[in-house]
C-alpha cells in the first residue's frame, strides 16, 4: 500500500517526495510500470480496438503497410516498442544532462524514473479516453490534444523526479521536457498511430 501512496504522491506532489523515498521505493520498480503500460496497450489493441471501423488510425500506416499488417505488428510489438521508446527518451535525457550539466547520472535510473512518471497520468487517461470516445467520438482533433496535455504532464513529472536525485538547472529542465515531448510525438507519429 505504501508503494501506491508514494506512486500517487510522485505524480500529484512530486516536490514533496524525498530523494531517499524515491530511490528506495520507486526507482527500482519503474521498469515494471513501463511493462504494465505497454502490456495493457497490447491487450486493448488485441481485444478491443477496431482497426477497420470505429478506431481506425488517424493517419495511414507507415512504410506502405496494409492496415491488417500494421494492426498485427502493433498488437504483437507493443511491449518492445514501449521499452524502445522509453529507452530512447532515457538515453536522450542522459546525454542532455550529462553533457550540459556535467553530472554523473545513471541511464537505468532515468529509465525507471520515466516508468514511474509516465504511469499514473496514463492510468488517469484511460477512463478519460473511454468517456471522450463514447461521448465525442474517435477524432484526432479531440484525442491528440488530450494525449498531448497528458504527455506534457508526464514529461514535467519526469524532470521534477530526476531533479530530486540529480539537481539540474532550469534551462536543462525545460530542454528535458521539450525533448521528451518531441521524441515521443515523432516516434509515435512514425510508428504508433
């Protein structure tokens, strides 16, 4: 129960969480939250997503793939894509903070922080998605802005939590937030529609 309380605190009041609590209770388990998130996507895509009618991708599948091939790949590679995406964002943040701030930062800690920071907003977004889709429909003009707001929230939380362990300057915090959002949007726009 303490882990869940700390997890929620890390999202809604990240400045109140101590460095020790963050390192002892959350950072070791961040990868599990990444796994849960992307396994959930795989399950939803497999069981519920109607690629042909109600939930067609907002844009054509990449690389000339047919919709059926794309759907099969998305269902089966969700976890792989999620870890690849989070690892790329972690590595980019690692480089930004290591090169610009000259701090000794650990890549695995950043990955685990991202797992924590990106989890609860994602959980909160799921009922909002269902509500939005059922009331307003599956529209890119509604879903994309909603998901972008949540993505910015996740990126801000990640930088606040990283700053708890590795103090960073405001300029690098802003750079880190922008980097996360741009990387997520670009990779998802290319591969995850």
